[in-house]
């Protein structure tokens, strides 16, 4: 049924399109528009120009020499998405999808956000392109990320608090979907991660794969070889899939996704979907989920709002089951250690999300030892998290 | 398809009346109310009953039914409980066909074939699964066929003609026509253009059509009857439950269904089906 675009709706058994019927037409239309755009040199040229002039790409690949020395292991390379405009990788996807929305002739953009980084990125590109922007955000996340809420408002977006369910990212996605069902004719849902119904996981992956493509080229230029390991944090998993994708066919590159263990995967307060979950269907896609034995979705926790999600992009589920990538988890305290280590050794304050990846990278660096190279996806900067970190360290600001 | 559904539609076709299809979320307002509410919906004039299976993330539902889902989940009302409620209602004399409505993940967790089999054993007649379009439903459809249960697909005003034809092929009892682009919930008026939408659906199928979303008054039901074979009412039932003491909720549902359906089955539960 539907359009023949040559875009596969599935990653092995994962992915698909489990949606209310009202949205079926919009997904087919989007799939077709994306398929045309990805084959259109003019689309790529416009995107590349904005990536250069507006986002500041390519972002640097930075060799963290002091951190490497202190760790006493493999060399640590940071792919600096924290230096992209708005301070995180989210802008890559927001820009690509906003250009698509323009092609679709949809003047209104809705988005969900957890940590607020995707909301800020979306509000930013909407301001730049003159599109109306409505961002759904869990009221618990609004409390944790008040600075980003203010940024979005200054950028002209309407921020709608979501009080249902756990009041976090998952519920913001539900509410954005409800808006989309209602306003589908005028509205594009600019989903923030490589999750959701087909074609979103593929499309978001493609827009984020610029991270891995650049990093691959930069590793060859700066290290003269591919990395031995690539490591990134995984919530929905867009920065990780963007980093991993151009290395998937390089069998010698180990791919490691780091999930949030919160207060521990043996507790009920974590977000380690691939490590501790099992497959199901949520938010339109078949993927690993944190769910109870009745198939009800479990509440999640992480110190980082951006990883606080009970699902994960379906392509990660596929990379896990095919064993092409490994998935591990790092808890709140360990993430704080990663955060402090990078901040003190390199003068780079990471967001709490990639702090999970940094902590694990230090472990792997010691394990595989000197002479090897580890590529770390530094997905965002930590300004937004200073209140959370201060609170966790018992400091009153 | 289920025998009960076939007979219900055949009778309606003979008498030419609009079937009334009320919905309630299992476990709302309390676990122990559901069987009584189902019986009350029938005695008030409900021809086919929808029992909502609670889910933590009811994406296509508006605030009213979201809240009902939340309350039910808080009480630990899961699929097994929904099936037990149907079985209990049958024991107490419920005659109307029952459709189980919900989301896909709890069904996957139970196992699709197992769920369909147990639903049939409990006395249910079919399924409406909001986030399971026919192209993703091949396993579920096989299970339905194997156990003579009906799969009721949804179609929306945004569904293109070619797609309507494919969806209609997955149906065996009727199609659920979503009246508006939006979530469940009451609205003051039904949207314009319903005739055109249902006309498009009639072109691809001879099956009966039920209209749902936004229907809450007798006038809406009469309006629905002009274009559809059945009218589905959900959020307004929940509202009737909420409009007074918890203990009187079943009687209020009965009275509301009687008023809005226009065909109360007076004394039906005591004397059996009188048609």
C-alpha cells in the first residue's frame, strides 16, 4: 500500500508505522516528499549552505590530550556537536525537517522536547524561516529546564506544558501527536529523535549522519585511521545513530551506545531501554521499550532529561539484535563523574547526556589501552544543566 | 466475523434504524462498576458495546478518555481484567456484541493469538485497535479469522480513496469512520462534509459504516443516522459517569444512553431480547 519510495519502513523486525488512521496520509506524503528531497541536489545544496553558514559545520574533532593522559589509555577524540549553533546536535535534524516542511507547504511546526535542546533547535530554525512553532514539553521537564523554556519563548515559540502521565518526554510526544492528528493539514510534526513511525527514524538518521560523516573524514585526516571504538549516549538515539551510521560497514569499528541507568538498572528508576527492556510498539514504531508484563509503559528516570525516555530508535534495536553495536548503561553518579572529568581536564562543559558516554569512554580507554582511538559523540554543551549539577552536588546557586 | 455482530447488523438493516454504540473504559470509575455499566448501556438501548482496554499512552484520545485510562491503570486494570469483565457481563445476561477497543502494545505483550482466543472465550466479538493499521496487522488478522472474531478498521476524512479500498478489505463486520481529524472528545457540532466522506467510503465497500468521535447529543445521533448505519459515543458516556455520585453511575449511563440512542430496550435484561 501507499507510495513506492524505495525507503524501507523497517530495520529487520523493528520500525514500521503503527499510527492512527488520520495520520496515514500525512506519513505517506512526508515519505514521498523526503524521498524526492533526498534525491534533489538543490535540497542538499540548500541544507549544506545552512549547515555551513548558520549551524557552523563542520564541527571540530578535538583530541582531548589532557583527559587522555590522565586516563592513561586510548586516545579520546571528541566530536564537538556542543559547538553547533544552539549548543547541541539537535539543530541538524531541525534544519533538515524544517526545509522539508517548507517543501510540503506546511506553515506550522510542532515539536516535543525533553531537555529542551530539540525545542530550542526547532524554535530557532522556525524563527529563521518564519514558521509558526509550538513546542510540547512535560511540566516536570519545564521545571528542570527553565532556561531552555525561556529561550524558546524568546525565539517566538509557544511552549505548551504537558501534565499527563509522567510529565516528561514520552507524554510530550503523545500530546504533539494529538495536536498533529487535529491539525495535520497545516502542520508538520518535527520529531526530535530517530524514533516514531516510518519515515521519521530513517529521515532523522540521515539528517544526523552528517556527524558521523564529518567525524570519519576528520579521523582519517587527524589520526590517519578510523577509530577503534565510537561511543555515544542513547536516549531516543539520534546523535548516536548519526555518529554510528557512517561506520556501520566498517566492521573494525566497535560501536557502543550508552544508556542512562539512572539510580541503577536493578531499580525502577532508570531509562536503559536496550539494556533492560524488551520489544513492543510505542509512538508508532516497533522497538525495545521499558514496559511491565502487561505491556504498559513504565515511568523512567535519568538525571538528564534528554535520556529520560522509555523507548529507543528502532535502528538501535536492530543494531543490538544483530550485535553490530553494544549497549551499556551508566548511572546518574557516574555521569556526574564523566561531567566533572571532562570539565576539569579540558575546559569543556558537556551536557549531562553525553557525560554518560564520556564516563563509559574512560572505562573503555583504560581497558583497550594506549595506541587505540576512541571517538566520542559530544552531543551538547552543559550550560542548561548547571542547576541540575549544582543540586546533585549539594550546591545552592 | 462474530455471529452476534452479523445478526445485529442484519436486524438493523431490516428495521432501518441507526445502531447505537456506547463506549466505556474498563475499570472506570472503579473496577467493580464496569460490568454494571455494560449492562446499563445495553438496557438503555446500546446495540453494540465498546469496552476500552486501558493503556498508559492513549495517543488518539482526548482529555476525557485519557483520564479514564489513567484512573483504570492506577487500579491495575489490564487486559486479563477486561476479558474477565466481559465474561462476567455475559454471565449476567449481556446479549449485545462487545468490541474491545485499545492500543496494540498490551496485546503484543499478551501474545496476539492468545489474546484473540481468550477474548472469544470471554464472549467478546471483535476488536478496534487504534494504532494498528491493516498493513501492520497481518498476524492479528490471521488470529481473528481463525477464531471468528471481527477486526474493525478505522478510516478518517484524510484517508485517500485508494487506501480506503485496501482498508475495507481487512474489515468483515463494519468500518469505523472517524468523523473529524482530531482526538476523541465531545464537540458542539459535527463537522460539515460528513456526507461526502461517508459517500467515498460507501463507494469501496458494501459493509455497514459506524460514525464516531465528537458525537454526544440526540441531534448528533440523528445527524449521524442520515449518513451512517451506527453512531459511536465515548467521551460523553464518561462524562455521564462523572456527572454525579460514583454509586449512581450505572443508572446515569443507562438514562443517558436511553435519551441519546432513542431506543431504550425497556425491561430487556429481565425478559430477554424482545425483537
